[in-house]
C-alpha cells in the first residue's frame, strides 16, 4: 500500500475513535456511507480494513471479522 494511503487510513481510524462514526464503502449501493458505531465496536483490535473496500472491522461482527481482519491497517 502506498504510504500516503496508509497514513490516511491511520488518521481516519483516530477520527473514528474520537467521533464514533465510521465511513465505509465498496463503490456501489450508495457508497461511501457513514455509520454510528456502538462503544463495543471501538475495541483496541478493531480498525479499518482496506482492500477491495474500506470497512470498519470489529470482533462484534464475526462474519466481517473473519473475512477482513487481516487487512486492518495499524500504525
């Protein structure tokens, strides 16, 4: 991943943790979209996965976690 995209995702994670609002999208169906997160979705291992889509990934939703957690971008 290019350094500037990686830095963007890292900063976006910080903003999401501050506001409790995530952005996601795959490029169809009205993407991108904003979603208010529950406190439980902001655990330490949660974060943005970047690949074919941008998505906030949390263990709270195991189907998404299993599919996307390896793509989570962290500092």
